[in-house]
């Protein structure tokens, strides 16, 4: 596809935003209800309904809505008993919340590599990292693409490891027809403003295990039991529960989740069309019997290293196109000792990966403008 260069393009008048919600009258109505009626007898009505709706949608037995997904992940790690001296095998490629949730408990994340086609944790790398201290696996359904759950659960059973699914961006994604977040011991989703279903901040922990549910519930509400007196607390807990008002917005979005997934998948299919024939990019696609919610359509620029990749992002931004670089390797953060494994795939993706805009208000025209701009910039860089 020949292009005259990105300087011949005028910036988009509309901000082609990386992320952002799709809000309808329903959300406004639910938030209004939350403001007017979310107190007194009905102080937690949206929270209960949100938990029930997520359970029914993904096929889980129990849910606890939290202030954000980071706290749900911490709650998961505490509930499963990770502690100092334990090792938890963790993908090296994620937002830092994934690793810090392990570190909050005193356990050590052991960072392993990812699969080049999905950017999710590599099951072979998990098995190579197991030691006598290994207690669990923390995986991420990266950018909405499901991890290889069959292989991961075989490894978990073989070595008796607990599994936390960080499904922060992956509500609505399925693996072999089953919702992500329901394979491991505990799954966690985010309703952060940049996710598929949003409430500003917000998260939810799900599990099918009654014992974990009870423990997590207690931990999330200051260990309060009222067992010996009103306000009695039996364990060191946290104040991690979601506000009803926040839950009112999350609930409206979750009730529309199939519509939101369809929109994200539509945006991804427009990218596939718009980038067809553009050389020098590898667009991430579904692998195997999965449904990705394509929360963040992403691609690799195999001919460009980090500095050039960042120039490409800056040129896109000059055209009012807000794409995002891939995550750096968490194992390189100052908190952690040098990684036991070199993790070459995560290293490459950190330097060459980008995620494209996929805000809820994008049109086909916007997406094709991104495709045209990217093509023009890549050709310019080759000259
Ligand atoms: C993979 C992953 N895990 C955890 C989180 C944390 O979610 P929250 O912002 O709701 O705490 C995020 C948020 O971006 C994420 O992308």
C-alpha cells in the first residue's frame, strides 16, 4: 500500500482516544438511582445486583465487588494464603498491579516469559520455574486474549498450585466456550475507566469455592464478624469493598456486556481490514478455540526497536491518535531482584509492541484513519 507520508495527513479533529466508555441512557438512569436511592434500606442494592449479574454472566458461584481490581488481586493472594517465603509464578508482561498483588503478601513473584502469539504466560515457562517454594500461578488474560487454561490447569494440578486469573481487561472473553476467571481458584476483573465495562475505579473477585469466598468476604470488610459484640473484628482485614454508587454504573455496563464485546470485536475487525497489506506489522489475533473481547487491539512492529517504536507513537499522537506502548517487563522494576529467566519474548514485546486506540466512540472512519496514518509513518521510517 503506497503512501505519500504522514506529513501529508492533517491531524484528526476528534481525539482518537486509546480507551473510553460507551455510555447510554441506561447508565445515566442507574447512576441516578444510585444517587437517589442507594442509601438506607437499599444502601447496597446495586452492589448485590452487580455481584449476582457477574456470577450469572460468567458462570461463577460467588463474587465480591471491590474498589478496584488491584485490591481484588491482593484479596485473592491473601485468601489463598501466599506469604513470605512462598514463590508465585507470574507473567513478566502486565500492568504492575499483577505482581504487586503478590508482593503485598510478602510472597515473591517469579517472572516468566509469554507466548509470542497471545502475549499471555507461556505454560512451558511456568513448568521450568517450579521449585519447592512454588505455591501458585498468577496469569493474565492479556488485553482480553485468554491464556492457555487447559495446559495451565494441568500443571497446577500436577504440582498442587493455586491459580489466580488476572482477568482485569477480559470480561466477556471465553476459552473453549467457558468464561475466563472461572478456571482457577479465584478470578479478578477490573471496571477501571479504560476497561471494557467501566465504573471509573472498580473491580470484582469471583470464585466457585465457598471457603475462599467466605474468607475473602471477611478480609474485604475489615475482618468484621460481630461475633462477640457489634463492630467486633476477628482478623486483620481491609476496607476493600466497592461503593454502591460506583456499582450502579458498573451494573449498567455489565448488563450491556455482550453489546460492548461486539463493539470491541467490530473495532478489531476494522483494524484487520484497515491494516491489510501494511507491511512491517503483526496484528495479534485469536489463537485456538477462544473468544477474545479484544479490549486492546495490539500489534508488534518487528522491524523497529524501542526508540523507533516511541517515535512512531509520537507521530501518531501528532495526528491526534492516542496509541500506547506495550508494558515494560515488571521483573526490571527496582523492587525486584534480577530475574531468574531472560524472558526474551516479553523483552521483545516491551520494545516493539503497541496497543491501538479502541475507545467506545470510534467509528470505522477513525479506525481507517489510524491504519492510513500508521502505514504512512512506517513507510516514512523506511526511507
Ligand atoms: C492486567 C491488569 N491487572 C490489574 C489491573 C488493575 O486494575 P485496577 O485499575 O482496577 O486496579 C489492570 C489495570 O489496568 C490490568 O491491566
